[in-house]
């Protein structure tokens, strides 16, 4: 990857200080479905939710490659923590599109954290004098338990009975609300990525001032290559990096287990078995290949963003493909490690158990959808691709 800045070295050192604390809390994060409040406060106080926030708002404004190195590293300690750090940091990049006074209002607090979630069909905003009345429900709001603000996307109508707009993102805007204005609904009954606490939230005819909304197509007020990359692709690259971190941790865990484990009904240590050696070699090759391809795609979009302030279609498609491929292949890698672990891997106290659950939930998330391969395939066949890129 492209070289990163001195600021990266500072925040990487912070990540190294946090790593053992996050890893030690991993079981608690999983069981309680949240990062422990003292730990999340330390993460916030040390600026780790402000890595991509512009310096003009008190952020680090890191080089994107440096940011991803930190996310991968934290993903090796705990996937849920890295997932939240990725989502909450990337949402901060939208500070450059919302009104400046509102961005300053939100991020004047050191512990400010933004979260969001995809809307259900009930989400709508009705335009009224001075703003909008917002209603609906949004799901999968990662990190909402430690968030301070929510960003809710909804189509805008001029008539509360206008049905066609409710299920469409045409004319959609993003509405910003303090978390205390929404009802948080605990529906996160899952086995993987439990620590993200990805609850739902609802509002019912809440008034939102006009200046507390923006469109994802609004131009950036801040120059900088990271703000030229579409948010959907920064999310994709970040979540793929979390997946790679989790896969790396699973490979490290099975290597450690193989040194001491002798499978039942046998006398040969796992490390000395040819099946173990072959499958570990294959999994390691898969991991390094994914990391190399994702790095190459990220380098290409970063070069485009730096030199032209925009991305080519080829660059965007390539990053979409690399991110999806990394998420899904990382899941395969973790499954290999899990199977090699045998009965040791099935217990809650095994890191392989949690890594297995986390990887399989990641592969089901929107950024890991199989349909993204269709998008890339259509492009390579000379067709007009349709999708999120």
C-alpha cells in the first residue's frame, strides 16, 4: 500500500496500546453485546472514532490506507470492536457534506459518535415549514449503544399519504438526530458480531430542522482524497478489512492450537499431520492473496482520488469486487481454521468459535452479497452494471 503519514504512526501506537485491552474484553464484548463503557470511552478519548474526521473539526483526517491498517489490526483483537470503529469513523466523513455549523455542533464533543442503519419501507420524511417530520424504522445500527447521534436516510415527500415515495430512495435525504430523540429497539439476537450491538431505532413524526439534513450527493466542502471516495465503497473496503483481520486471527489461533493438540484416537500432534499442513498452507495463500488484491484496488482508487478528485468506473468496480471477494474468502479461511480445530473449536471459550460466528455473519452483510459479483461480471462483459459502487 501507499506510504502513510506521521499521524498514522501516532494512532497506530494508540491501537497497539488498546489491542490487549480489547482482546482481553472480547468475551465480555460478545456476551454483553457492546464494547464496555470504560473501554469505549477510552477509545473515544484517544481519538479513535475521529480518524477520518477533517482536522478542521478536530479529527485526524488520516490517509485511508493508514486507517485500514488500524482497522485490520483491531480486527485481530475483536471483530465487533473493529466493525464499530469502521462504521462510526466512515460516517464521520459525511461531516463534509452536512452544514458546517451542524458538523461543529456534533463533533465539538470528544466522545461524539455517529451511527446509522438501512431504512425499512416505513421510513419517510414529510417536508414542512422549517424542516421535515420524520417517521420510520432503521435496522442494523452498529454501535448505537455508545453513539451520540444517528443518521437516518429517508425519502422526502410533501404529503404524508404519498405512498410511492415511501419505498423509494428517490429524493432521499439523511436526517441527523441526537440519539435521545430516537427509540432504540433491542432486536440483536444473533451469534456473530454480537458486540456491535446493532439494534434498530424508530422515530414517529419527529421534527428535524432543515439544516440537520443533507444529501449524499451534496458536494464536499473539504478538499481531501478520502472525501472523494463514495461512502458505500469506503464501507466496503473497511468491512473487508475487518474480515481479513478476523481471518488472520483465526489462522493464528489454529497455529497455536496445532502445537499442543493431539486429535482423539491418534498419537500424532495436529501440527505434524499432512492434512493440517496442506490446509493451513492453502488458507494462508488465500489470505495473502485477498489482502494483496484489496490493497491493490485501494491503492488505485486512492491514486485517482489524489490526482483527479474522482474515481474511474474501472476503479470503483475493482474495489467493489475486491471487497466482496475478501469478505467471502475470509469466511472460507475461518471455516478451514474452525474445521481443523475439531471439537476444541466448538466451545465458547475458543477464539475459533467466535471467529467462526463473526465471519459467517460478515458474509451475510450487505457488503458481502453475492450480487456484487454480478455487478463486476456485467462490467467485464461490456454491459451497464447496476448496483452499489
